[in-house]
C-alpha cells in the first residue's frame, strides 16, 4: 500500500479521488453523536478515515470500507442538513456522514457514486 507521504517517491501514484473533513455519526454503546473525522476516498474505491488530517500517511486509518456495490444517498431522517448515508455491500453497518454545505455533500456523493459503480 502506498500512503500519502510516499507520493514524492512514487509520482505516478493516483491522488485520492476525494478527501476532507466530514462528521460521522457515532452510535457506540458509550458514545453517541457526531465526530469530526478526516476521510480519504482512494482510486481503488476504498474509503479510509482518520481522527485528524495529519494522521493520513502517518497512522493506520481508524477504518477502511469498500464502497463498490454500496448504497449511497442523501438522508433526511436525522433532521440535520447535509446528511448522507452509506450502506456497504456486506450490509452489516450504516454510515451516516454530515458535510458542512450542500456543495460539499454533492462533491462527496459524486465521488462515492463513482466508487460504488467502477
């Protein structure tokens, strides 16, 4: 695997399709709410996320999810603007994301749609 810090050594490595901060809904037994995380959608269709932007290329991602075959779409059920969801093909989890603007949400949805249907 080639990480962000290796780009100068591997100039032909494709840059990530989309990257940026999103808020991810947390539904663990202890924590509930929204957590700001740094997301990186790679050209291979895998969505990586980190606690902070500076962790990309330095730390292992908190989670990696394959988007191919996933169900992606806007979600208004949570009563919050700019929320969209992702249900990976294995279907054992639903990810809820919240962008900072409609434009940002559309940018992520378009990039994710391309990863869903390569």
